[in-house]
C-alpha cells in the first residue's frame, strides 16, 4: 500500500517540524511549505492526500490557498489551523471545503487522530 502524503503549510518553522515528526512517525510521507506558492507547487508535483493549512500566512492567506488547492484537486482533504477564534474565516473555510479546524495551541494527539480518521475512513462526518 502506498504511503499517504501529508502537506503541512505554516509560516512557523517550529510547527512544521513538530507536525512533520508526528506524521512521519505515523508512517506518512510529509512535505512542508512556509507559504502559499510553495504549497501549491507541492500539490501540483506530489499530490498530497491531506493538507494541514494555517489560516494566517503572510502573502497568500489560508483561505486563498484553500481556494487554489481545491481548484487543483477538488478531492484534496484540508484541515485548517488557526491561532484565534476567527469564526467568520472558519465558516468561509468550511464553505470552501475544509473538513475541520484546530485552534492553536492544538492537542497533537487530537490532530493525529483526526488526520488518521480522514485519510483512512472516508465516511467520517465533519467534526471540529
């Protein structure tokens, strides 16, 4: 069985490193991007199964990146990460097709469980 691919998009290096370690140890192939342009290049070249996407990224913000991701691959799974209760942005992200969101600081185990769930059980209803 081919390894599932997870792309982590966050401008904070520490978060990218942490999440890469967690998902590598879960057996995923991981990619990281600090900005939208790089994230979209990785999606074009590597076709990740799931993207962990930070809402606040300098340049192209999370919603804009999400729109482009869904244009490139409508089936791509996206989980948003947000630092504050940006409810309007979260609603918008859900409309655009994000599965769920985590508020920072998030519980790494909850995120791990959510990623496993969305990648290996496609009948899961939305939860956040």
